[in-house]
């Protein structure tokens, strides 16, 4: 499994998708470094939220789209040709092949998410902003969890659908997850059967907005919503469990 994971990472590091999002990370770096500086009056807190608060949310959205691009064709490409049969001859079962691809995809998404935080880091250092290092690393960890969640979602659906359908679904769940709180309020106000059904469907999307809020609050040392944090972890854990179950079912039909 380890060899296949390493191969997956090497293959994706050379892809145009990874390079394109690395360039986007560089552009974000330039944008945030050249953005306005903080005020020194009573409006400092407002300025901080306006600058860094939106940056966290923006980075999570971009990293989610990156996860979609990196994940949408992972399984379909692995199934092409006789790759699976050759790996089976070397003793790697279909289940372990799928798990290796999924783990490799999670790692490559993690690397991409870290690259996209370069702009934030450069901005902090360039402007001499006082930030608790532990809080900053914690925020990055929460932000990475959101990207990893999207990667698992998309990889899971790539096992069942074609890459084009998977890509559309990935973009949809990223957008819905990013606007999840607003959509739940809007749909909840509609009432009726349609409103209830849409509320359930929206809740199935990854809580990208909650991850963004948690990352921002921890960055500013204002983290207090443990219920939201636990709900995000539970949703991610359930997703991992569902993915493993689907892998077990699908791999049994490919032995």
C-alpha cells in the first residue's frame, strides 16, 4: 500500500492541476501581501476581521475546488487498463488498492492546502502581525480538515460515477457547503415539505462554512464553540466510515 500511495503522490505532483493551483496559491500570496495594512485606532478589530476573516473563508473555498480537481478522476483512471489486475498479481487486493488511492489523494490534497496558506503566512510576517503560533497552526489544521473532507466526498463519488458527473457534484457540494448556514436559514423560512427536504439535503453537504468559522475564531484566539467543532469532527468521522463501507462493497465485486 505504501508504494502505491507514494506513486499516487508523485503522479499528482506532476499534473497540470497541481501546478495550476500552486500558481493560484502564489497569486493569493501576492494579493494578500499587497493588501491594506491594519489601522491603529478603535477600528483595529474590524480591520482584522475584514482582512483575515474573509481570507480564511476564501482559502477554504479555493482548497475545496482544488480537492475536487485532484479527486474527481482518481478511481476511474486507476480502473483503466490492466493496472488493477497487475497489482492483484503482486498481492494487493482491490480493497487495499482503493484505500491506497484514497489515502494518497488525501495527502496530495493536504499538500495543496498547505501551499495555498503561503499567502497568509507571508502576509503575517511581512506586516509584523502578532499571532499566537499555536493558534495559527490550529487554524491551518482545521482548514485542512475541510479540504480533506471534500477530497473524501469527491473520491467516494468517483467510485460510483464518471469523472464529469463527479466534478459537477464536487463543485456543487463545495458551493453548498460554503453557503451552508445562509442556505439553511433561507430554506428553513420557506417551510412546507419542500423546505424540509431541502434542509435535509443541505445538511448532507460538508460543513465548510463551520470549518471556516472555527479556523477564523481560533486564529483570533476567540475559539469557544466546542459543539460546532465536535459536530464537524463527527461528520468527518461518519464520512470516513461510509467511505470505508463503500470501498468494502465495491471491492468485493472486483475480486
